[in-house]
C-alpha cells in the first residue's frame, strides 16, 4: 500500500492487485455527524451531487457511469460520505473524469430539487420498515442526548421539509474540499500511472482546511420497551460503549468477541440456541468508527422466552472471568486465524478494500490502523483479553420491541 498527498491536500492511497478490474473510492469527512443545524443535509447533498455539472446533465452522468462502471454508487454514513465504483483498468481515466466533474463542478440545478427531496422523504418513510432497523433507531433515541447517532442518517422529516438548495450549496462549500478528501484506488496499473491520472483530474481542486469535532457520547444505562404492529416475536438489541478503548484494546476485544459472539460455536449462540432453544440466531457487531464506538448484541425471541433469554445473556456478561482459562495460546491462535480469514475474504473484493482504505483514512487519519488491525493479535494473553471484556461488558443500554396489542 502506498500513499501520496497531492499539492492541494487530497490524499491518494494505492494498492496493487493483479486484475483487469480497478476499484475507486473517494470519500470526505462530510457525513451525518458533521451536521449541526439541519439533520439529513449530508445525505441530501450526496443525492444532489449527481443532478448535473456545468458540462453534464443528470441523464448524461447516469449514462456515462453505466457505460464504463460494472458497479458504482455513493453512501452517506455518520463519519463520512463516499463515492465509489469498479471498472476496467483501461477505463480509469474515464471514471476519474466523471467522478472529478460531479465532485468538483456540481451545478445544483433547481430543476428536480423538489422531486429529489420528495424521493428522500419516501426513503425516510421506508427507513425502519425492517424490525432490526426499527429496534436500533428506538435504542439510539433512548440512549443519547445530543449525539447525531440519536437520529437516522437520512434525517428527520421536519428538517427535510426545511432544507433548501442554498443549504446544500453551503454544506458543499464547507465540507467538500481536497484537504478533506481521500481517494483510494486498487488496480493492476502502476502507482505512477494512477498518480498521474489522479493529479490530472483532481489536482486543480481548490479548497480550505476543514475541522470536524469528535462527537462521542457514552450511551446511558437503561432498559427500554417499545411496541410495533404486525410482528409476532420480540426484538432485542443491546449496546455497550467501546469509545474508551485504545486501538490495542480493540484488538483484544476482537479476539474476545470471536469467542463470545461470533458464529455457531460462540458462547452466546451455544447458550441461547444450542442449549436452550431460545433464539434462531444472535448477532454481535463491533462498530469501531469515528463518532460510533459501540458493541452491539441483537437477537429475536418469543415473549414467553424473553425473560430467560435476557437473564442468560446478562449472566454471560457477569461471568466473563470464568472464560479466562479458555484463552489458551492455541485457542487465541485459532481465533486469530478466524478473524484474519474473514478480513481477507472481505478484502478479496477490491471495491470493499478501496472503501475500507478510504474510510479508515478519513476516520482515523491513519491508514495503518487498517493494515495493522491484526498485528500482534496472536500474542495477546488471556489476561489482556478478559481485562478488556470486563471493561466493555457493563452498563448496557437495552431496547426491546414487542408486538403491539398483545402485551401492552
């Protein structure tokens, strides 16, 4: 992996990979967490970027993207917004020409603005149709006071109704700067070839420094119950903060979670599914991102099995110390290999690797955090692992969604 800073401050990250395909990911620290007045403005700006430039109409942009990209898209998250796609290496210059035009020269036409905002409002209407998303949204609303995580990335209807085209232009001017941008390219082309093309299409981009404050807030301790129509089972999600962990402690916690919550051989699956038949599946997630330092546990169960499920999960939290003997040198090596395999499998897709390179550089200002994520992890001790697990698994915030009408 190589890095290069253009004269205008834009960072280029390059990874060589033998393939006819080239993947491009361009990101900025301009996600939902930077919003301080209208929630949903970052996502709306991402949409409007594609509405046209000084030389290309929206129709032309869509046609050209479809012709040369096997896949292209954009996404707004809390810490970042990314624009990405995969194409043939021989067409990289064409792809960079389009991406640079829409990012550097958006015209933000009034034509179609209302229709685009109406489309986003429809997207909001469908946002939490899935029970899993509905449960998480409720939990975040209950758990935070001021953190932007409290509301969906897409925003709130009252804010979407207030957003104007001028608001979007102001947001673009404030955050869309080369000094706030990272471009990652995974390609068989040489570094010099890639660098020359990036400088040709993005070297003329001008912009000021952008400062973004971290907005971490510790979720409050609590257990919350909400109801929903049209469901037959209960949905449970728990969150713990990991924002107080160092990068080295995160490595220890990845090993613990691989043992505790990942797959059919995990403690949680064995306790809830194999031994007691309380759930179909249990999912754990480590969300180690800027503004989002959370460990999540999710499962569904019936009302009759809810209390026992919660009791057993809480007992597992309280009995972490008894697992210390399980973390032998051989077991840690086994868990390390499992994590490594999943990471390599994910990065086998060049677009996912490019996106990871971009987003890690944006969130942590250091791409090495991605590359050394597993460095030294196999040398951890059982005491390291259990110490971090005890540090994390306390004071959860818990959301329970129950069927409306039956148990209210």
